[in-house]
C-alpha cells in the first residue's frame, strides 16, 4: 500500500473522530442547555409558589387577627353586660332593702295594713259586697273614709316616701 493511501485513511479517520467528538459535545451542550432551561423553569415555578404561599400566609394572619379582635370585642361586651347586670342586681337589692324599711315603717305607723291594697282589713269588715256590685250604703262611706286616711298619710309623707315627724 502506498503511503499516500495510508495518510488519506488516517486523515479520514481523524475527521470522522473529530465529527463524532463535535456531535457528542453538541449533544452534551444541548443536554446541558435543556437541563439549564428546566432548572430556570423550576426556579420560576418556585418563585410563583413562594409568592402564593406568602399571600396565603398574609391572609391567614389577617384572619387570625380579625378573629382575635372579634373575640376581644365579644369579651368586652360580655364584661360590660355582666357589670350592668351586677349594677342592676345591686340596685334591686338596695330597692328591696329600702322597700323593707318602708314596709317596716308603714307597719309601725299603721299596724294591720296589708301590702296588696293598702286598706286596713278589720275582722267583720266584709268588702265582697262591692265586688258583686250590690249597692250597700256603708260601702260608699267606707270608701270615702279610706280616701281620707290615704290623703292624710300622703300629707305626712315627704318626697320619696319619707315621713315627716
């Protein structure tokens, strides 16, 4: 074989090897580029998801703050209502005590007086005839006597039910 033919074959083999190397390099570069693009895509998606998560977290924090504010308002209203109820209870107890004092004074001033109608009930004084509607002469006289007694006791009382000495 001729030397020139050996040189041509060696050059052809070298060219083929160079082409194969270039193809492998390009394929590796394309693969690298593809992987780089995939990585960039994943980064963009991660940023979007992170932004969404931050937004959801902000909404959750806002909702929790709103719930705490509402709970505080409810507790404040409850406290105010309980204080008002307590004040009313104290006031009712004071009024009950004052009523008992006045009842004791009334009993002291006019023993035998009942709280239901403010009229004395003496034994033998039967007022059922007024309820039936019978025209009994002593009934009108008794009613006028009660009115006179009521006016006299009202004149003795001062403002707010206090009696004068």
